[in-house]
C-alpha cells in the first residue's frame, strides 16, 4: 500500500511576534507596522467598528470571537 505524504500545516503559536512585510500596494503607507502578533488560529468573523471622529472615508474593522453574536 502506497503511503500518501502528509502536507504539513503552518504552525501558529499564541502571541508569537513576527516581522511584518507589507504587500507591494501598501509599502508606501506611513507608518507601516513592523511586526504582527499571532492571536489565534481559528475562524472568527470580521466586523466593522464604528468609532467616533474617524477621518472621512475611513473604515476600521476588527476580528473578534464571540463578542458581537
């Protein structure tokens, strides 16, 4: 019986700090974050966050788990 090679899933560890390299379309933005933190690896919804006093045409989204359901 032939064995099928296992595909190794990327490893995510809680609160790991990794360097952030922006995509080419965002490299001109200032300031650009220097690092990202892994907060979890599970499907969570993304919600629009309606903050007061945001500049015009600015939208902020937040990824949450179970807070607004």
